[in-house]
């Protein structure tokens, strides 16, 4: 049972404070510990090393983790509402598989060279193009003239994901050892290449997705009843679905291009937010965004500290944390069935 409607604003505020606290803690936690007092003295000339670590290395990484986590969680909320499927997440439309294939192609054919635009690399560009192409293909396969088939999109997503996976395995076969290791690390997900340019690249699509989701929050509530009921109540289901799928595809493609494959955020965070706030998207959208950002910031902090000075991929940590919670949800659903 979710919390009462009267307590929801207070809980949202608590989530915001928790998110801020996790971000601040991540700034002075790492291989080189920086005390909280030093964190507020980084403007002093004798604290140049602390300023470099906090402002140039950790701050953009925390911001990028928060944005990517919010995008993945919000994408999961939107996909689960559009398809009325609790197992839906952004990878359902082929984004992750397409981005993985695009990154593999870029690594094998061009290596991770810079392209001179916003500090991006060919790997990031390849991942973005691959994810967007796969999403577009799945979407076109699901369209039948002016109609749209949810079941066809689900099946097309499975097929395109399998195809992209097979082509990715083919790239693995032809890759040399260095390229193969780079492909493997990218697929695990990581935020070690974070900088302010990458934060700026992700911020735009994140705001686009948030604005679209909030704009259509009431339509999403109605669409939970089914497409026919939504049309009867005056919702333009086709336009709502088109706008939201495009926003999710662009935002998730960008986040995957910047951070690699981050597992389970888009699947479990919507369920966590729904347990607290219920199914209404008015509260669910900001709650899931804050929870997604919080979890990925925490996972990234664990990834770079648990085996310091060695850094683990953040995607490994999210999977390790996500699988037990997902199994708990399955068992909880079976118990209450």
C-alpha cells in the first residue's frame, strides 16, 4: 500500500533532500578522501588539488549519473504506462541493443577517436545513432498506416534486439583483444569519462523527456485503462504515444551513448516509486526521476570506492542491487495474488 495523498508532498521533499545528500556525499567520497570541511574550502588557492578533484572529476560525474539515472527511470515509467506492462523498460524498443551494436561498430571500425564535437567520441556517436536507428525501425514496424499495434511493437523490439545482439556478437568475433575489452567494458556501463560537456549533452534530452512526461501525465493516467477507453474520454492516443516514444528514444539513446548500458534502473525504479506514490503520474514522474538519479549516484559511488583504486562499472552495481529487489517484487506479487 502506498503512502497517503497528504504525506506525498513531504515524501517528495524527503526524496529531494536524500538526492542532494547523496550528491554531496559522492563529491568527497572516493580513492582520495576529501573532508567535508575541505569541500567548502576548495576556492582557496592552497586547495588546488581538492578543487581539481571535486570540480573537474567528481562534480560532472555526479551530475551525469543523476541525469542518466533520471532518464532511465522516467523512460521506464513512460514505457510501462504506454504498454500497460510492468516488465516494460526503455530497452523494449531496441534502444539498448541498437546502441550496443553502434558502439561495437565504432570501436571495431574506427576505434575510440574523438570527433571534435562536445568532447564526444566515435563510440558515443555510434551508440547514439545505433540506438536511434533501432528505435525508429521498431516504431515503423509497429505502425500500420495511421494505426499502431502495441503487441507488434513488443514483438518487433524483441526481434530487433536479437538481430542487433547477433550482429554485435559478429563484431566481437572480428575484434582484436584491445577492441574486445573496450566493447566489454562499454557494455557494462560506466561514467568514468564524465565531463561538463557530456553533462550538457545529456541535460537537453533529459529536460525534453521530463517536459513531455509532465505534459502528458493526465493522458498517461487515462491510458492505463486501455486505448479504447482513453479515446472515448477524448485522449488522442496516437499523438500522445508518438510524442512520448520519440522523447524516450532520444533521451535514452543519449544517456546510453554517454554512460553505456546501465541495467535495471528503468525496470525497478518505477515499481519502487509506484509502491510509495501509487499509479498517478502526477507524483510518479518526479518521484521516479529523483529515485533513479539517487540510485545511480549511489551505485556509481560504490563502484569507484568498494575496490579502490580499481573502479567497477556502474552497470554491474545496478544489476547486483536490482536483481534481488526485482525478485522481491516477483515474490511479493505471487504472495498477494
